């Protein structure tokens, strides 16, 4: 019997709510992938609550977890590595070292870098040293990158309002020539009113994937989207199909949260769960 695709997911973790691994782990597992979740921070909740407990993992503690992953041969087994929110510059450098080492050991590995750094409302919400490491070390290793327009603009110093802007930004981002840039939550000058787009730019061209703009913004939406993309790819779908499935299921999670008046994305809605269990290729 073949082993299920194996994922190393290096992201934040919260006690309450759904961000980072607390958003991405369940959909990947429900879709049949095996996941090793390595936390970069452990918080009680997302920072938009009145109190926040916990902290970023101390560098020596995080280094010990990575060493344990090495001792178990996880990089050699992995089909995917995903990285997301990182809480300290030291940990960011360790993540870059680990990903570079893993890709050298395992050339079939696909690395998805979600450069979780900021958004239009809050602006940059990580120290610039972390953002610099994402730009200079992590993104050049990426086979897939999933920035939002704010992150892409900050990383490249370019305003993002047209398709040529995106093409120029991809060149400036220095991801692999064979890599794919997936820009999420785009509203370009020619995007239809009331819609958002995920736009894929890669060596095989550009594809645009519109989705209805829901009047709700919740933490963890991008983390969930990236986890769903990996779930789709690991289930045998091509990248455009995986992106469209991720958009559809992210919208379901947001819509359910809106209906319940929840302050977090909701992953327990029956149709959401059923879709993940049936995510195999058509």
C-alpha cells in the first residue's frame, strides 16, 4: 500500500482559533495527507483579542525540534514543506537553513512559502529582519509562493494594480524560474467589481481565478488557503484546480463563520469536511 503524501508544515500554533498550523493542519490531514507540524510560535489566540499569552519559540528550542525532524528523516520522506508565520529573526534563519538542506537531500520536494508579513489594514506586522529573510533566503528557495498584494508590494518595492505590475513583481521576487507565484486576494484595475482574484504566474503563463468578495475578513484565511492548496496538490490535482478548490473551501469556511457570527474561520461545517474527504482527483 503506498504511503500518503507527507508534509512538513512550519507555522504558528494557537490554543484557540484557526491560524497557522491551527488552520492548515486539519484540512491537509482530512484530505489524506500525513503532516508533521513544527510550531514557530505558540500563542493563546490571535493578536486581535484584548489579551495575548504565549510567545515565539526560543531559538534553541526551535533548533531542537528541527534536529528531531532530521533524526527522524522527515526531509527525505516529505513531498511538501510549507512555511508561514515566523516569530523571530533567528528562527527565520533556521527555517531557511532547514529548507535549503531538505531540498538538497530530496530533489522531488515542493516548497510552498507563504510570506506571512502583513496586510493592507495593519501594515507590516513582523520585524523587518524577518521580512528580509523571507525575501532574501526563503522565497528564492520556493517552488510556490502565496503572498497577498501588500506582501508582494513590500517585498518588491512595486505598486500592484495591473497584470504587468504582477509580472514585474514576479521577476523582482527572485523565486525559482520554474516556480509559481500565486498572488491571493487581488483587486486589480480590471478585476470585476465585487470580486477578488488569485492569480498564478509561472513558466507556463498566467491564469486568473476570480472568486466573490465576501464582506468578512478573519485571521488565518491565508493560512487556510495555503493548506488547502497543498491538500489539493497532494490529492493529485494540478495547480489551477488546487487553487480553485482552495478558494471555494476557504469561502465556505468564511461564509460559515459569518453565518455564526464567529471571530474565527470555521472548519467544522459538514460540507467543508465532506469536500476534504472527497478531494481525490476526478
